[in-house]
C-alpha cells in the first residue's frame, strides 16, 4: 500500500525551529518541506485560486514523485454551495494543470451548514475531467445516507475520513479504490497533538480497508505549534510497509529531537 503522509499547508511561522531551521528563509520553506514529506495538501486555492504560473513554480520547486493535493475554492463549495459548478471546476482544473505530474487529489470540503444534496454533488463531480481523484468532506450529518454513498461510489470519489478529537466524525465508507484522511485535532498534550493510541488505530483502519495496491492520502491539519509535523512524522512511521512505499517521515534537524507521546 502506498500511504502518502503530509500536512495541510506548509507556510506556518511557528514551524520555524520545528520543521524549518530557524535560519531558513520563508521563500525556501517548500523546498525544505519536500525533504521531509512526499505530499502536501495546499489550501491556497480555497481562499484565492493561484495563477497557473504559481502552480507551475510549485511544480518546479518540488522533486519528482512529490504530490500536491488541492483544496477546491470556497467559491464553489461555500458561496455557490455546489450549484452551477461547471465554470469554477474548469477554472480550478485549468490552473492546477500547471502542476503536471505533481497534481494529486482535489478536496471538496463542504460547509457545515450545507445539507445533503446528492443531485448537486453528482452534478459537481461530473464536471471534473475523467481520471481526476476527488475527495469529498461533508460536515452536516444529513449527508450520511445510502444515496450519497452511491453518488460517491458511482463517480469514483473518495469520502474523506475526518478525525476530530482523536475519533472519526464521518462514516468509514470506502467509496473508491483510493483513500483520503484528514486529521483536524487530537486529544493528546500539548494540544492539539495526537497520541500514539489514536494514530495506531487510524493506521489499522487504513490497513484493514484498502488493498495492498491502493493509494491513501493522509494529511494533518492540527498545525499550531508544529503539532501536525510531529504527528505526521509518527504516522508516517506507523504506515510504512515492507518494500517500496510513498510514506515518508521527516528526518534531520527540526523534528527528530521531538518525543512522541
């Protein structure tokens, strides 16, 4: 199994001295990040869609085999609320195409006030180019129905498994031949860290759900104080499998001195 482990974003000032050497300028943080992780979830597009040139620069600054997941624009998910999706999806994918072979899954994180609308979700997913991996993270409980599950499965879209408080807040549906997991906030100390029991439980869930040839993407979004970096390191070690693997844990100065607890 190829487990891609990384963090949600890389531009956090309090990661200086944790992941990034304190003397490393911010303009080189992405290059430093790629020395420790093989993937990142970029949330830039959620707030403001980067230009094709920006995506191209990110491609040039990352090594072969690096994967960048892209969080879709809030214009599509929060303002349009999945309605009239064709134009925003086309614009997103046209810009992100400049990532070339670095482009990974696209994440649709739905607003917590958006109630289930399987037809709107289906119409939105239909707008993505064939072969695009799309993960969907609903956050209203009305989405947990067989109709929604069928839409995801029929479109080959992955239900994003989300964790908050060191426990799943979504059903553990496998709707595609690949997976996507997001870690928002653990219960360990110092907050918002994840403890070893929670991380081992998630590693076991992934191993029990997907076959050996599946790709699973796991991102830590508990960024304050470098918690995401430390937890992603620990999770990368837990999800490594014998033979070639895309799970990579941080090494070298910055994170290796931290103890996991």
